[in-house]
């Protein structure tokens, strides 16, 4: 019976994700500008919601309703601050020292970019991958493992690894689109894909310990910080700022998982 459920769940998420990739190719082929990304992310969000609503699955089980609102707000805010504050400081110092890149963005453009990366990238992608895909696979794969790495502990299983693989492979569309005969591999493409897998594992672990909002806050703040650092600062300053953020993030992970474990004690 369990094997039969796996044969149903795995093809389901693979089929839905394949449709998503096909739609992404069509969007790039027939649309242009920022509307491509917004339109596609809206479609992705719709697919995630329909995949939960139509089979009458639980929004709480799928991570859309926080297990503990105070915990979610606390750690979502912490992870946002860890990446946004060092980036803002780096940009401010670069501007004060007259070494910032000559980029002029209006306040409206800055706000719209923040909304795009925090919601359309961070939240929507986490709603689909960690909300729908990982939760769907959790229904058929036991969370049999406990130790994530070093001393960090969270219940997780094959579903986390499979979701991370799917998340990583989907990013191949950044380099390949057969609809417009585009194939643009670069030397950093394998590093990008591996990085996506690693991030998927981290985001998946956060999701197992909490909900999609914590991982979405992390995802969105990373993309927001990276984008504005790329626009305004040098590569050195960008790398130093992100290194500080990642160091602070991993330094706090033990506290995050410990607090989560206290909220959800093992039977």
C-alpha cells in the first residue's frame, strides 16, 4: 500500500513540476520584461493552491497555517534582518565612501523590487516547493532521520532530499529553453545547481521545523540582499556582506531548531 502511494505521489509532483517548466518556457517565448516573471510566479502560486484545494488537503499540514504564530514571526523577522541589515549597511557605506556603483533607482523601483523578491520569489517558490512538493512527498515517505548536520536535529526524510533535487533541477531553465532554442551553459552552472540543492536542504529543514513562512523569509531576504548588493556594490563587498549574513544565520540555527523542538516535543 505504501509503495502504491509512492507511485502516485512521485509521478504527481513530477508531472505538475514538468507542466510548470513547460509554462515557464512558453512565458519566455511569448512574453517579455518583468511581466514574464510576475505572470509565471502567479501561475506557480495558483498551481500550489489548486494542488492543495482540489484534493481537499490540509493547509495546516502543508505549512500554510503556522504551527506557532509567535515563533514564525520571531524567526522570520530574524532571518530577514540577518541578510537585509548587512546589505543595507554595505550599500550605505559604499555610497558614503563614493565607491558605490552609479545606479539610480527611484524609491518606487526599490519598493517594487523588494516586493517582487520577497513575495513573488521567496514566498511563491517556497509555497510551491516546500509547501506543496515537500508536504506531498512527506505523506508517503517517513521522516526517519533525526540529525541534519553536526548537532542540529530535525525530523526529516527522503522527501526533503527529493524536493531539493527537484528545486535544483528546475533552475536549469535559467540556461535552457527549447521553445526559443536557447542553451546558454556557463562554467558556474554546476555550482549554481549544487547551491540550489544545498539551499533546498536548508529551506526544507526550516520547513520541517516550522512552516513555509520562515523558509520564505530566508529565501526572499537572500534574493533581495544579493540583488541590491549586485546593483550598488563591488563583488568584494557583496561577498563580505553575504559571508557575514550566512555566518550569523548558521550561528543561530541551533537556537532555531532547539526552540522548535521545545514547541513540538517528540512523543
